[in-house]
């Protein structure tokens, strides 16, 4: 379906600007990528407490065990993201991750796992404070902080970080990946 320019006699946009209809199509999910609802509890002063992950006696994340995934984090990392921060396309060869945040992040995902039933599938996720996101190895991911505030990203990994030639973080040139998850879908 082509882009449909919308006209209205009650709206006047800046010169050369067009108004398009927003789509609300259901996003297809990627095999083994899970958005997990978290328990968030407000406090008496306008803040909140969030249980990011809960482990069983073997160190597996309980919310993933229920989905048949045995994920045992060995490291937790934290990144402070300035407003507008963008990190496009990286992938981990063997490392799985759970992401959680105190704000809002727009995340793009592409399945590059050979043999996966959703190989090549692209999707985007809006990660907010009441959710966590499990990203399996082989699924490329990128994100943007679309807000005007600093956002903290906490992520749990099942591999230790190393900053040498054995690192789990491999970059993909955004020019080689035809998926701009930042742009809205338009009818």
C-alpha cells in the first residue's frame, strides 16, 4: 500500500510538510524474544520499586523458565543514555540478555539465527519501566532514547564482558541492514 497524504481544511502544516496516516498493524514477534511484564510498586513519594529479575535455586530466571528458556545471568551492566542516544545494530554470537530500564527506549530487533522459524523477521519493541526484554543470541538489536531525559538501561548477560578480540558484541553497519525502526509506519 502506498503512502496516503491526508488533507484537512482545519490544519495548516509548515510549507512542504505532508500529513500521513499512522498504521496500527500488529508487530510480528521473533522466536524466543520475550517481553516480560514486571512487578512495579509505587512508593509514598512518587517513586517506585521494581523487581527486575527473580532467580530460582539454580540461578535461572523464573519468568523465562516458564517459557522453556534456561537463562542464568552471570553479569549485570548499567548504561546511562543521554536524550536522543542511538545505538544501531549489534549482535552477540553466544550471549543472551535481559534488558530493563527506568524510562522508555525504542528497540529494533532482527532475527539472524540460521534455522530459526523467524529468520529475517524484524520487529520493534517499546521498552518501558514495567517491562523487561529477553534477547537471545543471534538476534540483532539497536535502540534509541526518544525522550528528552536521561534513561538508565540495565542488562543481564549470561557471558562475562571482555573488551578484546573475543568480545561478544559484534557491530553491523546500519547501511547493510534495511530496517529503520525509528521511523513510524505510515499507510
